């Protein structure tokens, strides 16, 4: 653990309802590392106050994880949930070409939540915060009469003229994706099969054991703790390699559609080029599913999809050299004719739909 | 209504579950006024991007309203809820001496939520946004398996050396409060009595009628739509009149305790000086309650408590002149001896506790 302060007791079964909001805030404040330069007021006042990054623009994003919608307590530990709640926001900042700086944590806690669970949430969140140099500077805690909700806001910075939007690409730009796809979807499918109750989220004291097979175990880990591509996003922005970028929070198919739509182009994806996670491919195939369809439709990958104009190919080689082992794969290109699909011979087949929130 | 775009149909009973997240985001985007200078990327991308206020620090705050905890659908219309969700955050920025600039809206919607209700939430939020010059720049929408949750983040700005914390005051500083206290608590008490089920929040298609008595109607309005003291907070910061400041979100008693504790002082409040709302005083007295105790314990006033050092009395007169009819009342002073209470002859009586979130 990266956090200083008194070590919290993870198996503390005292309920938050017997603790009080102030004591909880103080418990969190004690665990947060010393304030970075530029942070004038952190946790404990009405709001946080920080100096903006010199010469940079602010990047602002918020994303909530809701129990029963985005996570299942049988699948994810409190630390997984805290980690992922920050990860999804860091991913959004990365997809704009920015660097994350500050986080606000808004917690809605069911009355039976224990201090050990809150400590666990913080473990995960502060682990990723340390990895990505994010400071937790404030937030809010309240009771929830329903699900556990972890809503995180991240404020980042990006230099002017280095911002990556979804809409900056043109026909003829090549499409690339970081990492591998389908792993999170396969991990979730495995967890749901093991749990035996596909759509019913319920609270449980025990967490499902992980798969023995290392590839599938990695898929489950990708689902529970996605690795946001913070370094690569910032690199793509700083070097002006990408003309457009977004993350795969709702799956590759959705991202291709959103980016193409915002850039007013079509897109042709070559299924033979898609970097499917090998264990995901094996899992979907063994389950009788179309591995490509399942992988491009599956959400939660938190990889980056980006477009590279022909003139930026040299810069892309520079990014590849600095990617530190993260694969970056060309999967197709943006086209003139506004149709979007998977190449099948000379035809385009429609993309499967992405994750639906309602 | 201040918003351009197509007028939404408030009685639209189509469910959000039949609409989809993208269409909902687009529906909201269409209603948001044109981007202010400095906003480069607004609603619809992975994150918003904005230029920071030149020479200023960032103020960051988040606060959630949860159905069944912070509001009851029988008492508050969707527009009231949207208004208040922004108001509580604007109040936090004001209490730091800052000016609000941007808002992110994180909505968690039960599946039976209608488009008319979402339009109503936006009505209220955008009304206050226009009043306080706040731009809605992004957010998140997801389904909730439990309560309606409206979680807002506000980013504001404050000049260096004009920041008002809770901890900057000293013994001998006078304590002041804006507006009147107890109104929101009386309004809520009236609503609960009318509803007949004090602690049970349930969804209802009809909203309780407002009281006939104008004073009580004002109390209910203060509860449903608190007026954050945005102008006065910014003025107190800019003129360096206050040595410490916080808002009364959890009541005056709580605020006095928090400000004194952070400033390492005691506090003596003169109950004869407290600016109780006349209708609140009458309501509590008629209900057999101690009006002062009920008013200082009651949350939701969203007035500002601030300390003024003796040397800043001249500056305070300047603030009073610019307060545009909002009363500012001296209620006591900060003391050396770390005890906090209400003056009763020469003794101090303990303050009643404030709003408890758990």
C-alpha cells in the first residue's frame, strides 16, 4: 500500500452507521498521502482548492459505479470497486490526451457497510491514485437506501492544441487500438456462469474464487481492475499523433461508431486484425459464441481507440517505441461513405451493439 | 426558462429505459446554452475541456442528493431536485470565497423515470445555472436499481490569497451569518406532518400542496430550493473581509462547531441575536418545540457562517452595502477557551447536534 497514516484494519466489521460522517472523512483523510505542490486545501473543508497546471487546460470528467449495474459484490472486492471507480475516470482523461491530477470521491453507502469495506474501497482507489499520480482532494459521503454507489470526478490537464476529441479524424485516417479486446467481457461471462445467477446482483460475504486457468484469471482481473491507458493517452496527445481518440468503456463496436459519427466518417474494421485476448477467444469459442462479435460488443475493456492521419505515421512509430510493451494494433480505417462495419470479403457487416446502460 | 433548443415536453411519460443513454445525453445537450468563452469541449465527449480562469486557483467540490435521504418525491418536484443539487455545490464554492464556473451532472435514474422527469430535473438545474453563471459541461447517466441520485460536481475559481477556509479565524473574531435560519427545517417539518409518514420516503405521482400561510410557504420554498449565497461568498473572499467561512448545509450548530474546531477556538453564540425566520419561529413554537434549538440544529439553510477580525470591520460595512437586501447578522464571537455554546446569562449551554448523515 502506498498510503501513509495508520494502517486500517481490513476486517473491521463496525458499521459506518455507528461511525458518523465526520469520523469517516477523518479516517479517509489520514490515509491520503501528503498534499502535492499546488494543492492549497484538501479533504475536510467545504471544497478543495488547487493551482491549475501552468499553461494547461482543465479536463473534467465524472463516472459512477453502481452496485447491481456496474459491479456485483460476489465478483469484485471493495478494493476492486475502488480501483475501478478511479480507473474509468482516468481512462476518460487519457482519451482526451490529458494527464489526471485530482480526484473527488462521492460515496453512497448502504447502512450495513462496514469500516473494513470502506477501507478496502480506499485501498483500491489509492493504489491506482499512486500509480497514476492522482491526488484525492475531497468528496462527499452519504447513506444510500439502496445500492453502494462510488462516483468519482477527475480533474486533469492538457496543453492547448494537444486535446484529443472524438471528432477530429478524417476519412483515410487509420484506426488503432491499444492492448487486447474481449478480456473483460470473457472475465465477466466466466464470473456470471460460476455464480449461476446471471442477472441478479446480491450482496455476499464471500467472493467467488478466481479461475485456475491463467488466461481466464487474467480476463477476470481485467474486468475487476481495468488498466487505464493513462501514459499512452497523454503521449498520443502530447506528440499530436492521433487525430481523434476515445476509450472502449462501452466496447470497441460502440467506440468505432461514436468516433466515426463525431468525425463524420464511416469506418471499415478488418476482423482478422482485431487483437482478441487469446483466453477470451478460447472462452467465447468454447461457449459456442462468435468470439469476434462477443469481443467487439463487450464493454469494460478501457483500451483506447484512436485515429492516425497518414502524415503522423512517423510520430506513431515514436509512440510505439515508448508504449512499454502495450500492444498497439491497426484494425482498419475511416472511410468516406459513412457506413460502419466489419470487412467480410468486399462487404461490410454491421457491428454488434455495445453495452447498453438502460 | 433560460435554455435554448427545442422546448422539452414536461409531461412526457416515455421512460428513460426506452430512450437510451445517448439519446438522453443528446436531449440534455440540446438544452444547454451556447458554450461560454474558454469551454473547448462540452457535453458529448469522454471529458470536458476548459481554460482555467487566468491567475486564479481551481475550487473543486461534489455533493449528491439521494432519494429517501436528501429528498422525498412527495415534497420536491424534479425541478426542485435539480435546482437543489446544483445549489448545494454552488454554496460550497461560495463558502470558499470562490465563483462557480462549470458543473458536471452524474444522474442515476430508476428504470421507471420518465423523460418528463429528466426534463424537470434539467429545468431546475439550468435555472440556477443561468442565475449563477454556471455552465453544464458534462456528466454521466446510468440506471439505478434503487433511488434516484443526482450527484453534481462544481469547478469554480478563486484568486490566490482570497481563499476562505474554515480554519483561518482567531479568538476575538466576530461571527456573522447571512440570511435567516430555521426556515428550511420548519418547511421540512411542515411537509413531514402533512405527509403523515415522517420517515418513509416513497415515490408519488402527486406533490403535496404548499401551505396557504405565506411565511410557511416561504419556509417550504427555502427547503425545496435553497438560495446559495454565491455573490456574498465571492464578495467576502475578494474583499478579504472574512477570516474563515463555511456554509450551513448541516445547520448552524454544526457550522459553528466545525469552524471553531478548524480555527482552534471556542465560540459563544448569543441566542438573542440569532436571525430566526419569523414563520419558522412561529411554527416551531406552535409545535411545542424550542424554536432556537430547532433552528440551529436544522440543516438545509445554505446560508454562510463567517468570522470577521476586528481589523476588517470597515470592509464588512462595504460588504453590507453590496448585500442587496440579504441580511447579515452578528451572532457571537470566537473565544480563547475552546468551549462552544449558546450564551445563557454568564453560562454557555451546549449546542444541539446538527444533521446526521448516518
